[in-house]
């Protein structure tokens, strides 16, 4: 009889046992609220969606390279591993020799799986660096705008994300938490690398029971768990900056802003105040002005401002707010609002970016380093902001602006992807389909026949973590987990490491890539770094074998000391912020000097960008495309839990009953969402939890086109990225704007085509 073995995932630690063809999963016993996402794991062992053998696109095989027109609509031919690896090596050699490393895109953005060694991005970057380098991507889809604006105005991104206000501080000291975008409990289910203890629900409950008030600012009412007893201020999507300005205006007019704090700790307040009070543009950003834009009552704005000034107040801004047009502004304005309240650095007060969006944000950070695979150095300096991939592929040589630099898109011939799903994460999928027809060759390592695999020329089947040993750990998770292999590789799947090792061998670089270590030897080798730090710090430091035997290891934490914000508050001269002024930049001379018309020297309200987009008569509804509660992004959409949430096989879309009634839509109807860019089917769920005029369709349903040969196709399954816009937040950050778009919705009167994307690839021979 098999024993349960320890393992871990982005959504929690667990033990598993495979017996009689069934995988049984049990959550970690110390996890107070295990994630339902664990329910997606058992399907890994048997799903027909898994890729079982290497496969090559017929058009590429027969006309290689460059025969790209049928990409996304072509047949695949299964080949042997030897043949596949030979083809990959030959093609890489050709592109590196003829065009150089700056013709290879190895962005490979994506969450892949937990596990420090087999982490797909680390593997692919290490491999491509060994071959001569690659064009990389910077920043993330998560926080593309915040990662650029925060360093200009406050300091290092992770100081104000991970290392600022802890859950303990909120439970202990916060009196009022104003959460722009909320803290949906579904989001805190996951954290990159592992999340062995889901504590957010209990922390919110504890704070609420002590008397802390939570205010949810969101178009959805369920972006807080019931335990928080949050009050809902329903806001029009994309208008938080106007609301924040209205709040700031009340503070100034009623003398509630902290002048002492602003003088001592910030620069540029006066210029911002001129804007706020309309001294230059004649527009006072008063509550009446704000209310017209954001849809929150004037009195509610005034009340909230006064309450904020009279209590220990924490302002949080979720990732979602900045994954939208001018996404830099709500983050910056949230910081300014917090500065005006003067509570930055106080226990449970001030500002925290994205608290609640990921499970380990707000936990104390580890005080020892984690095992990390050396990726070598990239010889290529070219990069793109990550969400500009379609622009890059469609417009080689074109100029674009990013964070004060004028740059040009490189001319990419080969794309290599391992551990991400661009046909999940990118916007305007019809445009991405066109972009993916540009390169000569696309190589993908995938575990399953996702849409990204279906747009590749060479598809190499990768194992999931369940099929290999690894070390699970994450910067804010106190447990390191021995991730023990639970099942044999499905089909002929191989570890990314094994795949890259064999390609490296074809370049005479096997030893350089593997350093002559087996993967088991790598685990022991990588563990040393943490082991040595534990020893040096006087902590219990078991050797690798002992750790592996036990299955887990408790790691030491940094103190809950308020982080850099507290140090700055206590002594701004000794611990200045690493901004040009050493202070909070309410006005940034640096940003002003870039001369952008879409991001100036201080935060401000920018009306929505594209006119066509806001053609309210044709596309009157705001579509919120947020993270799914039923899976991590697109991962394991074929899993039991994710599938249990579908209706008639489609992704659910929530519609306010009044909006549904106007359109003759009933609960459970198949509906068609559409706008100028595309359309998709989904299943209507009528719900008062969404604001009138707003509908909500989570990301992550695997893209399945109704006609893969058409230029403009409909997704029959419910992927919102067929509708979203592929434009950057602004020239400053060029972040993804995928969270919000505009659509119309109607009942789908025809017989909907069956969803077949989870059935895997059909080979025609
Ligand atoms: N419209 C809209 N779009 C969005 C968002 C939004 O809010 N709205 N959110 C964005 C955000 S925040 C993010 S982070 C992105 C997420 O985008 P991604 O991170 O690209 O999404 P995942 O589904 O996690 O993709 C990971 C892929 O890696 C594969 N994989 C897992 N383990 C392994 C492995 O060991 N080896 C290999 N080779 N492959 C593996 C999985 O099968 C899966 O297909 O999406 C973004 N897209
Ligand atoms: N279960 C699960 N959890 C996840 C993920 C997942 O895929 N599944 N993904 C993880 C990742 S990679 C990331 S980056 C984080 C993302 O964290 P977020 O980006 O914060 O998460 P979202 O769910 O996209 O959005 C949170 C809420 O913001 C609200 N919102 C949307 N637009 C607006 C607006 O204009 N104004 C206001 N005030 N509110 C708005 C929506 O109601 C939405 O539910 O989540 C992480 N957590
Ligand atoms: Mo993300």
C-alpha cells in the first residue's frame, strides 16, 4: 500500500497517494482553510488534455520554416523524442547562426508550477543564455504599471508590496481599511511557489471582531469574504482615481490633511493641490465632480473622507486597478491619499499595495534565502515590457516608449515558451493570433494541449510537478516542502530540465547545462544555500536527506517591524526612500521630464482613452475580467473543480438582473459577449453582486475558436481575452490593461457548438 507523500502547489501544500489509477489528495493538516483548487489536481494523472508525445505542426514539418499561415488551425504529427529534439536543435542553430540571439524571444512569461528547481522559466532562461542569449520581457501582467510607478514615487516595489503592512498589524491596530479593489478571498488562495497556510480569512475575521471597519470599493460586492463585514461602495469600473481625488478634496477643504507629514516626508504637494483645487484648469475635483464619474454618492464620499482622517486608516490598492487604462494613476493617487492622511509607517496604517491579492502578501517574510537555480547571464540587452508581445511580433523595428526611453521592437524569428500560456494571459486574442503567424518557428513545452500549444510548431510534452521530485518554497511561506513524485510521467512526458539537457547535448553543452548533476543531485545542491544560512543564523539546519525524509522544514521569519515605511517615518534622514528626493514624490520631476501626454508629473484623472472603445451606445456594459475562483489562471481548467463551476460546459458570466431583463436573458442562458474586437459564448448567472451596467467573466477558460481559420473568430468556451484591448497602460509602464473592457451581451439563439478543448489533440495520422 502506498503512503501519502508530501507535495506542494501554488495553491497549497498537500499529501497525495496514487493507487488503483486514482490520485487522492489531502490538504496539509496545518492549513486552516485549504484551497478548493486542490480539487483540480487528480485529473493530471489521466486527462486526455495532457500532451503525451512530442508533436510537430504539419505545415511546419512539410514546409519549414516560415510556413506559418496555418498556425493555430493546422494538424499535428507525433514524432519520436529523438526526431523532435533533432528538429529543435537544428532550428535553434539556424536562427542563432543566421540572425543572432536578438532574433530569439524567450520571454516565456507565465506561472508554470511551484518547485524551485524544475521552475520552467528558470530552466528556459538558463538554457537560452547558454546558447547565446535571447530577447527578454520585463515586469509582469500582474502589476505592470505598479512595478514602474512605485519605484519612481515611493521606493522598491517589493518594499511596499511584501514588506509593509502585515496581517498581524491589521488584526492588532487598523481601525479602518479602505480597500480599492477589495481583498477577494479567492485571490489569497494562491501564491507563487507555495502557500501552505491560508490565514487571510481568519485575520480579517480577527480584525473585524476587534472592531476594525473594512470598506470595499469595487464594482462587485463579493471582493471581501463575509468574515470582514465589509461595507460596499459600488464604483464604476476604472474610475477609482476620481473617487480618490474627491476624498482628497474633502480632506483639504476641511483641513483634515496632515500638513506636518506632507512637509516632512513628501515633495510636490503644492503642485498637486493646485490641480486638486482646480487652480490651473478651473475644475475642482470636489465630491460632486467625483460622484458624476465614479457613481458613488456625494455624501458617502464626504463621510468616508472624514472617517479616514479620524481613524488609524490603511489604504490598499489591488493589482486589478492598475491592469487598466492609465493604471499608474490609481496606485500613485492611493499613495498620495495615504500621505495626506499622514499615517505611512504607523502600525496598521498608511498604504499597502495589493494586500490580499496573493496568499503570502502581508505575511512575515523569510529571513533565509531560498534554493535558486543560476540562470547565467543574458548577452542580449533588448527587452520588451511583457504585455507588448503582439506589438513586437507585428511591428519589428517600430519605435515605442517605455519609462523614459525610446526603444525599437526587435525582429523576432523564433519564439521559445515554457511554463506560460500566452493564449490565456494576453489581450485581444484575434490580434495575438495574427502576431503568432509572424515568427518562423514557435517552440513550446507544455503539459497539456492548451491553445498556446496549438499555436506552436514544435510541441514538447512536459511533466507536471506530480511527476518529479522538487523543493517547494516561497518568500513569504514559513514551510519548505519536499515535493515528492506521486505518479509516473504521463505518456512520454519529460521534465523541462531533461529536455533542455538533451538539446544542450546537441550543441556540445550538456555538461555546461547540467554541471554533471542529476536532478536529485541538483535538489541537494540547491538546498545548501538555505542550509548554510540556517546554520549561520543559529537555526535548526537539517541536511538535505533529513529534510527530504521529514517532508517539510520550518523556516525562520523576519520581524514584524513595519519594514522600510516605518524606518522612513522614524528617521527620514537616516532611512530616506530611494527616490530622487529621498521622500514620497507627490510630484515627480523625473516623470514630468519624460514629457508623456498619458502620464504627467503628478497623479490625475484621465478620461478613458480610446473613443471607439467607449462607444457607449454600442458596447454599454463594463466587462470585468478578473481572476477565477476555480483555478489558477488557465491551469488545470480541465480539472474537476474548475469544470464543476461551468454551466453547459461554458464559463459563467455574472450579469446584474436588471441588465439581464433588458436583454431578455435568463439565468443559465448561453449568451454571446461581443465588441469591435471579437466575441465569446458564456453562460449567464444573474447576480445582484455585480453593479448595474457591469458584467463579470473570469479569465482562464481555455480559448477555443469556433473557426480557427477565420481572421476574427469567436471563443465558444468563454475566454474574455478575445474581447480585451491590447494597449499599454501608458508610455510610462506599458502594462497590461486586461482587467476591463466594454461589451454588449445578447442571448445566443443558435445551438451552441460543443466545447471540445479538453479532449486533447486529434491526430489524423
Ligand atoms: N483579461 C485579463 N487577462 C489577464 C489577467 C486579467 O486580470 N485579465 N491577469 C493576468 C495575470 S495577473 C497573469 S499573472 C497572467 C497569467 O498567465 P500565465 O501565467 O501564462 O497563466 P497560467 O495558466 O498559469 O500558465 C501557465 C502554463 O504553464 C504550464 N505549466 C505548468 N507547469 C509546467 C511545467 O512544469 N513545465 C512547463 N513547460 N509548463 C508548465 C501550464 O500548463 C499552463 O499552461 O494572466 C494575465 N491575463
Ligand atoms: N483563485 C485565484 N487566485 C489568484 C489568481 C488566480 O488565477 N486564481 N491569480 C493570482 C495572480 S497572478 C494575481 S496577479 C492576483 C491578481 O490580483 P487582482 O488583480 O487584484 O485580482 P482580480 O481578481 O483580477 O481583481 C480583484 C477585484 O478587483 C475588482 N475590480 C476590477 N476593476 C476594478 C476597478 O476599476 N475598480 C475597483 N475598485 N475594483 C475593480 C474586481 O471586482 C475584482 O474581483 O490574483 C492572484 N490570485
Ligand atoms: Mo498575476
